[in-house]
C-alpha cells in the first residue's frame, strides 16, 4: 500500500471533519474505565481464527477479517505501530519494540505514559526512549504517520470506521474482531500477532500465559464456581449502578479464573454486543445472588455503600465480600488484562479476590 505523507493526512482529516460538520469524535482511547466492553450467554473463552486461508506466519498475503472490514498484509511488517490500549504490550511480549504506541492514560503513577509492566519490558529490551504518542484525547494521526509504520495494531481499541479508513491510508490496520473494547486478551494476542506475521509465536504466548494463570490459581481453590458481578458504584448517585457484561475483557477474565455471573444479571442483558448495562437501585435484588462484587473503589466508598439503606442490603456488601480496586494504581489498569499485565499483577489480584471470598464463611 502506498503511504501518504503526514501533511496530506492532516489535510485529509481536516476535510473529513469539515464535511462531517466537525463530526463525531473517535471513540475514547480509554478502555471504558468510566462507563466502560463474546456473547453474554457464551461464557467460554476461545481463540479466534482471524485468517480465512490456512496460512503460516511466513506465507503472504495474510488476510484478517474484523469488525470494520478486511485487512490484507502483503509481507512481514518490519515497523509495527500500535494505538490505544495495551496493544503495544502484545508486541513487546513477542520481543518487538513498536515504532510508536499510545500513552497509557490511567493507572500510571508518573508522567511517562508507561505502566510498570511496559516499562519493565522496555528495559529488558534495552529501550530507553520509546516513541509514545500523546493521543489520550484523540488519535494523533500526524504522529502515527511520522512513525512510518508497516502495520498499525488496534485489536483492543475503540476506533471508529472513520478512524480505520484514515489510518489505513498510513498502513494496514488490525482492529477489534467484533466490537469496540470487547476484545479478550487471547483475541488481542491472536489478532495482533497475526498482523505482525507472528501467529505461531502468539499461540505460544497464549499457552505460556494460560499456564501461569493456572499455576497461580492453584493457590486459591475457593475462587472456583463463585458468582461474581463487576459493579461500578458512584457515591454521588447510588440510584444507578454500572455493570460490565461478560463480553467485557475484565469480566471474561473473571470467568477464566473460574467464576461466573448469576442468571439474575445475565437475564437483563438485552444487547449481546454491549459491554455494560445500567441497573436501577430499584432492581438491586439482582445482585443478591452474587458471592463477590468486584469494582473500582476504596474503603471510603465501601463504607458509604454499607451505610446505604438499599445498597447495604446486598449480601456481598453486608459481609464485605467486595474486591475494590483503587484508582490510579497499576492494578486498576490491569483490569483489562494482557500477558504482560497478567504476569505483573496476578498475585495481587488473586489475593484481593481470595480475601473477599473468604469472608463468605467467616
């Protein structure tokens, strides 16, 4: 594919925005951390098959079908760029340093734009000055173009069709398989690795990560079979609760750890492609079947919930079976997992969940 210059790209973006009446913005580069993304009835995780032909990593062209169309990669990419959330971690886990990648915009405790597992892997690969796109308020098309990529990885992202079309003028793009922000960590690996011409290496990375998860899980047998719901509460408004559905990568990972959603919640999901649903406090009894509640919060929020005359009646809240992940920590960013973040945080995450579940029998 012939690449366009960054200047021409800027003019093209400007023209499209004018024609669209300064149209809709790109889907937020944050992976749904505010109101954040498998069919809700399908709780099994599986490795997708993004290519039609039976091709190895060295056979080209590679054809990848996805939610926004079809991407053709004619030869093995030498310069890999990634955008939005965590796709760079897949490349790094496979030993490839992206020519550019998006800054992480939550869970980072300094101004580097790097989460600790990313920084650790960069150091391991002897990279001291990575090219980090400062695009947390929207894609920086000029910076992406200037990095001169051969492929742009976006398997876990919220890019729009318009974004995809513009990015495709720079290089072939590998977006999400089904819906924005709904890509499991396995799908992230499979799609991104395939886009890099490293499908076999991606398959091995999945196996290695699965083995690590099972090794760590063996220490927490109490987790198996428990009913869990990921709920985001707002102390300012407890009349509406925000719940992630099983297609969200956070929840699909909880399933992988051996837990499941109660039918009282899954029965309320009307859109199988939606990563979230709103639950009115009037229907709070739907949470009564949850053995465990996971969400973003802290001790202060928990005390507020426990004191509420409605929310406080949820059995998991009453007994303290709540695993709240504090904001602006690495663990809050690891809620949307990938192989690097899983390896870095799984001990802390399982300890948090296991402690909350132990309160069932206290």
